[in-house]
């Protein structure tokens, strides 16, 4: 695969970056993984009502927010 500068996270360079940073900042990675897991558990339990526009909006935006969090 191409370097990170050409394909972003699809490239192999990100694996090296993750390994290096996980060694130095393992506690932060652990917190982020726990937060991610907790959020997806809450998302799985959500039951938005189709007549409440606020619930529908939140149920659509929350997964997108989680995708952005994972990308970050």
C-alpha cells in the first residue's frame, strides 16, 4: 500500500505510528478504547421513537460522531 501521505489510514505507515504511540501513551489508548466500547454499548441499547425528531437526529448523529472519534 501507499504511504500515509497518499492514502491516509489505508496505508501501512499508520500501523507503525500506532505501535510507537501505544508504547508511549498506552494509558490514553486504553481510555479511548473503553470510551469507544461504552458508547457502542449505549448505542446498541438505544430505541429512538420515530415520532420524536430530536431522538431521530441524535440516533443518526451519534454513530457518525463515534466514527469521527475513531478516526481521530
